C-alpha cells in the first residue's frame, strides 16, 4: 500500500531527466518549487543548457513570480550570453529589490562593457543590497572613474566609509541621498561622515535628520551639526519636530467617561480593556436587578471619577525623550 | 496665516508670544526668531511665561531669550536649567546660557554637565566652552569628553576616568551605558567591580552582554556571572500574571502578552457570559466556564515560560 504521506506530497520533479530532454518549460516550472534543493538544481540545469536556452529564458524574465525571476537571472549569469545583457539591464529597474540585486550581480558575472553605465546608475539604488551588488560587479569588471561623485557612490556601495571620507566635499550629495535609506544604521553612518567632512553644504540634510524618527540618528545629527557650523541654539526646535506619539489627556478623559476603561486603553494601558468589560458586566447585572434609573445614579459618579482620573493620567504621561 | 513680519515691525510682543503656541511648527519658530530680534522689550514678557505648561512653548521662549542676550534672563534660565521637568527644555536653557555669555552660569552648567541626559551634557559642554571654561582636572576632562561623545580620548585618560564613567552609567540611554561598559573593561588597574556587577543586571540585554564580555577585566569572576545575571530586572511578562488573567477573564491574558487575538477572544468570551447570564442565573455560566479556562491558563503559563530572555 502507498504510504498516506506520499499521496499528499507532490512528486519531486526529475531534474536530470528534464535536463537530458532539454525540457526548458519543465525546468522553469520546477523553479516554482518550494523545495530549495529542487529550485537550486533547476536553476543550475537551466544554466547548463547554454546559449540555445537564452531566448526562452529572456522571455520568461517578464514572469510575475519572484522565485522564477531570480532563478532565470541565475541561469543567465551562468550562460553569459551577450543577448541577455540588455534584458538584464531592464531588470535593474525591477520593483523588487532582491531581483534588482540578483541582476546587478549577474551583469558583473557576464561582464560586458555595455552594463557599466546602468550599474553606475544602480549605485544610486535606494536599497543597500543592490548598491553593494552593483559596486561589487563594477569592481569585478575593472571599472575606474575620475568622477569624484561616482567614486563616492561606489565606496558607499562597498561600505568603505574611510574612503568616502577622503573624497571629501564631492561626496556630500551621495551622503545626502543616503539619509533617506531605510536602514537607520546606514543613516547614522552617513551623518557621522557628513560631520567629519564638515562642510556647510550638508546643512539642509542634517537639519532634516534632526527630526528623524530614529533616536540614534537624531543624536548623531546633533553631534555632526556643530561640526558643519549649524547654530547650536536652533537644534532643539528641529528635534522638537520629530514624530511623536502624543496622547491627548482630554480625549483620554472623555473616552473614559463615556466608555469606562477605554480611556486607559487609549493611553496604552492593557488593563483598560479589563475595566471596560467589568463595567459592562456590572451594568448588565445592575440593570437586571435595580432598574435603569437607579443604576445610573450609582454609575454616573463612578464614571465621572474614572474620566477625571484618565485625564490626569494623560497629563502625567512621560514625554518620549529626544 | 499670521503676518509675522508686520507684527515684528509693530513690536507686537503679546501677539508674537501667542504664536509660540501655534499648531504649525514653522510659525512657532518664526515667532521665536521675531521675538529674539526685538531685543530687551520682549525680555520681561518672555520671562513671565518661562513656566508655560507646553514644552514646545518653553523651548521657543528660551530660544528667543538666547537671542536677546539680556543679563536679566541669566538667573531665571539657571533656575530652569536646574529645575525644569523636561530634559529638552533644560537642554535649550544650557545652550541659551552659553549664547548669552554670562560667566555666572558656569557653576550651574558644571552641574548639568554631569546629568544623566546626553543632550543636556552635550549642550552644557558646548556652552561652558563658549564661556571660556577649561577643565582643570581629569575628572572634569572626562565629563567633558563624555559630553562630547569622544570615547577615544577617555581611553587615554586611564584610571582617572573611572569614577565619572561609573557616574554616567545612570544615563537612561542603553547606547551610552554600553559604550561606558566597553571603556571600563578596556581600562586596567581600577576597582570597578561593583559597577560591573550593576551593569550585569542592566535592563538592556545589549548592555548586559557587554558587561559579560568585560567582566574578567573588571575583576568579576566567571563563575559568579550566571548568579548575578539571574538577578536582572524582570522585563518579560509574568507567566503567573498572564495565566491568572486568562483563567478569570479568558483572552485578556493573551491581550496582556500582546497577541492580536487576545482582544477578540476576550470580547467574545465576555459577550457570551453576559448573554447567558441574561437567560440563566448570574453565576451559572461561570461554573461551566472556569474548568475550561483553567486549561488555557496552564497553557498560557508555559507559553510565557518559553519567552525567557537573557
């Protein structure tokens, strides 16, 4: 008898047989497998098919499936056919950062001059992985430039911060752009460097970073601001602009009066919910045994006290430190 | 849009002070700038609202006073620096005292140089330098370096830096405490054992780990580490608390553990209880419910036990 688990488990695709038959469509289908081993072998097999597979692979590059895209880029990287360069350059603008990253790596492996300009553009990518991949590929292709700005982008991509500093002033636009990076550690690094370079050109960008959402970014912006000559007395107002979760005590009090407990919940107290539910249960009991009018006589003063308490709790809430 | 330029020309101090509480940041700060440029006539009205309840308004007032540079504002600002509840306000006060340039502020600034807030320390150091202050001994020098975030220079000072470093461990920011532990464990020949032990019980797991790595150089024996670490404050939720909540108010225990479904379960549970009560007697539904919630309480207890951190 067949074991039960085998019925539900899809049969593993036979990669070897498909490679023998040059079944490109079948191998591409295998790229959708959730099994990493099958996936890796399928991508490798596609790469081993050589230049004749390139046309089909390039066509499938428009697939919506990320795993398929990544697998195909990997295969094209192994085939190293000039026909794949233009389509891969287009993929450098894909909306998925992992796909862009893989394309940047592949273009470096394939190694045609035509890819250099698009890779230099990719150094300005908002994603640090893509930037790193592009910088690495450019290094691999022996790219050299006299343009200081491009060089700054290159070293930023490579995460070689010392080298960025030696470039000095021409690196400032690149560092400014880095202040929009999603990774707070990268933003901190950029701010440190702007401070060390110490040029007034960094002023607007640093002013913006003083109200960054991240605490360490804000602190490092303060340290760097004085190094580029921003007036110290004006730093606090920038910090004051930071996004803050300020709770309104009036809302807390009002909520707690109407729906006892919900005001506490609004102030972030987990037990607000508990009080809310206790109130509802008690109210139902009181209604059943005392009648509505009598119940409200008892409950109203309590609600008033709870409302006032939530209001004062809201006033006393500690403010998030800068 | 209020016409700030016109108000400035008309020397409308009262109107400008009102704008310090405007809902838009930009207008607040332009009003502060305008008040600062009006000079002495704005000084007394500004000093009157130095204790305004809103932090942003106080910051604006002090900025303007820093621009006016009146000697009359020095004493009130020293009071603010020493007493205000908001560290942000104290920070601006420190910066403003430096901008005004009156040497009477030096003792107060030396005090705030040793504060637990890194912004305040930084502002105090900057202002002290502006007032021509120079550190006279290694202790003051260390405090100044800490304020400037200049950790490399502190290392060079050696054992003399130990006491100030231990003092600033009171900083609420874990990044600062981590840095201090790093340095304390790189300086040789000092008695910081107690401080290192305190750092081993820090609320922040990053600081605790740095303290473990530096423990040997601090003179804390390896064998005692687990014992000391086990005394750290409890930052994870209490298993008994979560279980008790789930027993009496099924779902609220999960809510306390910040599970999204806690609220859902709790509301459904309580609604059911209320409805059943309307048709039966009050305690009836609970008699049936508690044996079931008991099982969930035990499950909750073990769920939290697994969430331990070190």
